[in-house]
């Protein structure tokens, strides 16, 4: 099942993608793709709905982030063996955690503002895990039972702020629109193996990243279990699981984004995104 949120920013409505690819409006059924709706019980109830009975949504509507009520976004650093190699860093012995501000969340095709003073704006296609039921100190064997589904995320990063100065990653990861999420939340039952997904990203039509979640150092189940040891995960929380090689920082010489650049990215079965880099403005 593919769930979606659509409409004006801050007023998104819940929806589901039908068999023809049409968005159907769920606002008369559930208030949002959030909270209890993300539980196994909530998702099972949605599967019972005859989507043909729901209002169709007009083409061209804005797509918002695919989940609402996001309390926190937890990032995982250097989680692909080939990305660690291009960064010139050893593979971590345990997951590297960082936070992205929840205010960085945006729709999959919303523009990415180039922040004032930014000189090292970078891209990172990532598999995002969306939590469906509360997870606290869960075992790896039980971890995926707490997952509602998966989505595409671009972990947009400003490398100067991430790594320069005091090197606080959260500074380089949390600007507005630095976490495009979606277009869909694909429920867990439709992703048989989260460690068998192909990822890709193009900059101005030229392929920059190609990878597979099979190259993750720490898989989805391990990450949910590990993160839940240090903080309670609530429905709607997002874990971005790391990126394959091909980021701008790793190029020789490094290549960073500028106003007018267009980034396209996607994951097989989870959909695609497109962002244009724009001058800083309120979006």
C-alpha cells in the first residue's frame, strides 16, 4: 500500500495511491497519515477500504512529506561500506547517530533553498524508515514489527557547517527543506526485503549515485533496535539510513550544488523525487 499526503504546506491531506496510480483522498476516513494510523491495526483498516469509493485528487497537486506528526528525524552516518571508503573514513564499529531538525521536513518536490553563506551544499539519497508503533529497547528480531513502512529521503547536507568549525552535524543537516520525504510511504508488507533495494541520484541529468541497500553496514532491523536503546521511537519518527557513494564531497575535485541545479533521486518501488536549488527564500 502506498500512502501519500497532498495539498498546501501545513494543510496536507491524507491519501492513498490506487491501482491506476491515482491519488485518492482519505480525509473522510482518517485525519492524517500519522499516529495510530501507522500501527498495524490502523494500516490493516486502510487496506480494507475500496479505493474506488474515495474521491480522486486532481493531477498536479503538491505532494507533501508522506508522514505527519514527525517528532524526530534520526540520521545514520557512514552506513555504506563504499561511501565510507570514498570519504576516506574507516567503517564504523557501531552506527553513527545524528539528528535532523523536524522543521527540515518537506515534500519530495519542494525546492531546496541555498542558505546564505552556503558554499558546500551536497546531496544524499537514502532509504528512510518510518516508525509505526512505539519502540523502546527492542530486539533486532522484533525491530521491523515496529516499522510502518519505508520512503525515499534526500539527506541534504551543507558540508561546511557539518564538518567545519566545531563539526556539529546537526548544523549542516537541519536547514529548512533539508529533508524531502516521499512521495509515498510504502507499507512494510510491500517491501519484502529492505536490504534489497536499488538507489540512484542524478544532478542536472547526470548520474551521481548508484547503490544498493545490500551495501549497508548496519541493516534496517539493526538500526531500529540500536536507536531504540538510546531514545524511545514514536509513531511517525523517521530514521534515514545512510547514503551510497557518489556525493559531491567525495568527487575529485568536490562538486557542490548551486542555484539552478536540479536533483532527481529515487529508490526502486518507493518512488522518485525532484528538487530545484533556489536562492534562499521563505518556502
